[in-house]
C-alpha cells in the first residue's frame, strides 16, 4: 500500500528556531542571544540557510487564512460568512447573524468566472517567474577554490579576465573563452597565486655529546696541542745546536711555560695542566671570569735567525694558530648547558606535518585574501590578506612586489588612476600610501582609533578613509593632518565612495543610514534613513557628469541587511525605487557599465538583475551559497558572483 504524504507536526526545536530568527530580524540582539542560549538553538539540527527571512510571520499569516477557511467550512458549503472587521489571529471574530445563500445560478456563474481568472493570473505569474530564471546551461561555473570566495573583479580593460580572492590563501585570475556563458568549466584556464608565509631555514642539528664524551674529546685535543708544542721546542733546540746564530722563539702559553727553575718538560707540563682545574674549582665562582679575561690571545709562532755579522735575515716564519686555550671546569659546564639549550630550541623549531595538526592550528596558517583591485590599465592586480601583506602581481600571475608595513589584516585596497600610488586600509587602524614603482611607504596615516574598513581616492593625491570609530577623514599626500573630518554617523562606518566627478562622498553605516557629504560643509547634504537594518554597501551609478553616460541621471544605490536595495536621486534626496526581491541580507550591488541595469547578491543565495529605469526584477539566478560580491565586465555582457559555500568542498565563481 502506498503511504500518504502527511506533514509532520512542528517540533519544539523548529518553533524555537523561528522565534530566535524573528528576534534577530527584528533587531532584538540581546533578547535573541538570551533566548538562543536558554533554548539551545545552536545545538539543534535546523539548517538556518534553508529558512527564509520572515518565516515566523509567514506561518502566522497562513494560520489566519486557515482559520478563515475553517469557519467557512463549518458554516456550510454554500454559505458565506461576513464579519464586521478583518479576521485576526488572537482576537475572536463574531460573524453577522444573517447568512447569505449563494445558491442562485447567477452567483454561481460569477464565482466560477472569478476562479477562472484567478487561475489564469497565477499561471501568468509562474510563467513570468520561469522566464526570468537563469538556467544552469547559461552559467559558467569556475571551480578550484577550496574555501569561501570573498571577492571577485573583472579586469577594467579585458572583458574576459576576472580575478577572485578566497579564504584558501589564494587568488586566481581566470581567462574566459569568447562567446556566451555556459561552457564546460574544465575548459576555463586559471592562474593560481598563492599567499604563503615566508619559510624559515632550520639549521642542521649537530650531534650532542654527553659530558663524558666532551671531557674525553677535550683531553685528546689538549694532548695533541701539547705534543705539537713539545715538537716545536725540540726543533728549536736542534736549530740552536746546528746553527751558529742566536734564535728568538715566541710561542703561545699553551705550548711552553717558563718558570724560575727554567723551562717545563712535557711530563711536568701535563701534571701542571691536570692541577689547574682542581685549583680553579677551589677558587670562588667570581674568579673564573677574571681568569678567562686574563688568558693571552693565541699568537703566531715566529722563528727569526740573526748572523754573527750583525745582519738580520728572516730564514723561516712558521705561523701556527693555536685555537683551543685551556678550558676550565666552569667553562666546560657552561658550554654543556649552552649546547643543551640549543638542542632544545632546535627540537622545538622542527615542524611537524600539517596533516597531524588539529583543524584549529591549520586555520591559523591560512592567509585569507580579503580584498583585491585592478590597476586602471589592467596590467597589475593588488591583493590584501590576513597576513598583513600587500602583494602586487602582473596579469599573468607573477609576483612583482611584496609590501610589508601593516601589523594586522588588510580589508581595503585602491589604486589611484595613474597607477603611481596604492592605498591600503587595515585593522591596525592605519591607512598607508605606497609608491608602486619602488615598493616603499610614501606616507602612513594614523588618525583612526579603531580598524579602518574602507578607503577611496577622490583624485590623484587626495582620498578618504572610514572606520569602526564612526569617523571619516579626508587626507592629502604630503599633509600630516586631515584636510576634512566628517562626523555624524552613530555607529561603525562600513563603506565610503566618491561620486564619479569627485565632488560628493557617500557613506553607509550600522546606524541604518547613508549620508552624502561635500567638502563645502561639515554637515551631510542628505541623510537617507529609510532602511530598517544596517547598510553594508553603497555604489554610485556610472552616469552623470564626468562619466561615459552624461545624459543619464546620477543615482546612489544602498544595500542593507533588511534584504532591500534602494535607489536615491542625489539631487533631490528622494528614494526613486525600493527593490524588494531578496529574502536575506544584501552584501553587494554593482551597476552595468551603461548604467541601465544593476546586479545584487544576497545571503539568500540569489543573484538578481534589475532594470534601473523601471525598478523591475528582470533576471535571477540561485546558487549554492551566500553571495559576497557581484561585478560586471567592461562591456556589460557578463556578470560574475562569488559564493561562500558549495558542494564537495568546491567554492565557486559563477559567470553568466
């Protein structure tokens, strides 16, 4: 027998998750945290990514509809209930006493007509939705990254060249084939640029001798030195007896020792040397350094012969460097301790295989590529990462510059239009201007007191920075102090952008507002306050003065965690359109080069394309993970989106 498919009852975990999500979406951060902790929401198996925003409200609305249907069924098949007010969920509704019968033929025909029209309308809606969906056959999926893809950007000069940065410590440059999208991803060539830590060379470990082995080795060395010294003395005596000359011999203290009783023989010398350590052991500890400082330095042994006529002739010069002085017991002990410390340090620096490390330790070695930017001529690509390093690559993937000055991760990078300077902003609160040709620091700006989140050039020598300290600074190369300070946001400033003509600066913040500033005033020209949650990003349209589309009106797009996008007229401060096609936070927006369309990417896994003139939703594509970034190529024929997660550990960039 076939089993009927029936809906299971809601579990308490599911209800708790819906309430938890509702509190989060409504901005009750503290309440959601307390409720989530007490109800153990995070321990449940509910997949939050599959639950759309506003689910709790949707279920409640459907409950109201169910109650209405239930009342009608109880009233009878051909009876219609009328109420004085709309049906509500928590308040009882009393129907009117009169029940209107609808058994006449005319009423029946009217109802049938309405139902037919409703069915046609629904069919047309479904057909329209199917027509705007981008099919998988029209999408080129670029696979290769093994962690989240945070950012992507097309080359400003080559419409088939796109770069991506990922949490797998790599950036990639993809070369797309000509023609429409949807080809096999295996045919797409890419260049992989690794962001690796500099390897340190570990010195080769020398075998460590025991204390007895060291004493034996040192005794052997001393005996060899004494034998060499004795042979030297014998050779000198033989020279004195054979030659009628006077010979002056200078040797090291380790070779011969002269006392009041005359020269010391080899046997006596060995006896004296064995006594020296015992005597020094009986002396106080402070005496050892003094004796060491008083030991004579090794000198070369030189033999000079003088004839009876008084003329001095240099017959033979023997330079024997004695490298090992007499070693005391204290010195031996100090050497042993030093060797043991070196051995311990070397053992600690020997790396183990990463496969044996826990996952947390492997994560620390990652150098997530968090930001990248093409130079305006498309010849170079700059990347910034968690390892605090800025790297400059050619479009062929060759590393040409490594810029090190920041102390913490880098979140923003921008080239100026000439390509002479590169601007970076970091969590270490600093913004740095780099000279690209030399790779040197041009100037460091340390005005912010908290992490610098975004930077943007106004012209060739002036730029703005924003931070979690709620401040915006406008700086000039060569000037130590800011030339302008904008203060007005009540929370972290997430992004800033100069208008195409460089006269207006737009900013957005966690205070749910976007503002437009001018250098002529300390107060914002406009403050847009219609969003219901934090505004994460903003973009100017490529229209208006100083653009390739001067006939079109200049607009500003704001994208928020309230799942909405708004288009603003910057001349009047009026909201032109509110785009409500997403179901979760919108992280990225981008205008097409002609300014007619706009792409948006959201945590609801959807890439949407909008008609800017009408505000209509014209295309959509649903991927396999949240979208962090969207971008257009220079011709406006292709749009790319990078995803946070995917199947089989493949994190993709999709081009359509």
